[in-house]
C-alpha cells in the first residue's frame, strides 16, 4: 500500500516543528489525526521512523533516509503547483527569508503589507540572525547579507549600498564635551560590535592621513539594532549604516558626528540563495519587490548633523 500525501505532510511537519502538537497546529489538524497518520505510515513501511521519548522526537536512521525522499516528493508537488500558479501570473508557496535583525526590522517589515497585497499566494516566513547562517541547515530560501560575501557556492544579487556614519543622540552630545576632532572621541563612550571586529574600524580620517579609526569600544553588542537602541538611549557614540538610521536622522533623535572627517564607506547589501527552479518565481518576486522599494541612500549626510 502506497503512502498518502497526508501522511508525508504529517511526517515532514512533525520533524520540522519538533512535536506532534506543533505539527497539528501548522497543518490545522488534531494531534490525534497527526499521530494516526504517522502510525499508518510506519505500518505501511514496516519500520520505525521516529523514536518517541517523553522529551522529544528523534529520527531513526531509516526515518532520516525516508525524510529526504519525502521532501523531494513534496517539493516536486510544490513545484508543479507553482508552475500552474506562474502560468496564472501568481507566484505561490512558502518563502523563507533570513536577515540580520536591523535589516529585517527597518527594511523588510515595513514592506510586508504591500508585498502580501501584491503576492497573496506567497507565504512568508521571516527569521533573524545577526551572524551568517547555513542556508541548507536553516532551510532558508533567501538570506540578506551585509558587507563582503564569503560564500562562493551561493548565487548573489546586489540590492544596494548603504553608507556608514558616526552618530550620537542629542542628549548624549549635550551632556559631554564637544567633539571637534577624531582625537576628541578618545574622551567619549563608544559603542561597538562584539561579533564583527571590523565594524569597530570607523570611517574617519585620522591625523596621520588614515581613513579608518579604531574605536576600541567600551560598550559592545552583537546586534546592530541593540547598538542603535543604546545610542538612542544616550549611552555613547556609535557607527551604523544608513538603512537603519534614516528615520532617526530625519527626526533628529540621532545626529551625525564629525561629518567633515567622515570618509565615504558604503556597505554592500546582497541577497544570497541557492539556485532552485521550484523557488525561482517566489525568489524573483521578492527580490524584485525589495530592490524596487529600497531607496538608494545618498552619499551626503542625512538628517541633522553635529559639528
């Protein structure tokens, strides 16, 4: 007796979510229904696919091998359905997007409503990671990466460049010594990145003619969004990309420090993905929409400046 689509979907959902209860919620079924589907599947295959303990479910070796084949069958079905949708000019199906939290919050999230209105059949899953991830391991379709690319096996699309600026809140600047030169920053609190040391080399022209200044921060965070919030809270001077501070600068909650000493340094923002024809329509739809919606930042200082 052949396995049914319902059984394959239940098996995949249990593995992906980690529990029968979560799989039932994902598939809008009852936990007893999911459990019966798994039992029927194992009976048909005459093998145990999952080890059930009081704490978790684990794939057996046979289960792992069968899962790979089940995924291929389900993905082929997804591809067939999407092909029909594409013919109707309506890309459809799940799309998993991963980005660092600042980019997700300040760029992607504000665009979700318009994207969903245009592509109602695409189901978005948005995940955040402030470090580079393995796309296959995290089952990610598109990852947004900021800065130099390292993965030669991935396809990449350049979305834009975003300048870096040194910034602080008006409250911080009013309560501390005036910053007239790069050397003055030695007397100020500096907020830096704890995971990427290169981001603590700020694009400032030094007295010896250099174009990078080692900030040697006293306060660090792994997330650019945390760094932004610290700066907004008046905890020090920070260096951040324009895409996450454009509103802050326009509203005056963050102001540029030392614009006359700032060297133009722009971070490249790429979308990376594995070539997958089953996903091509969804990926193209999302990337075209994202690229069109992103306003290219100017090279001149935006918002109010502190001199």
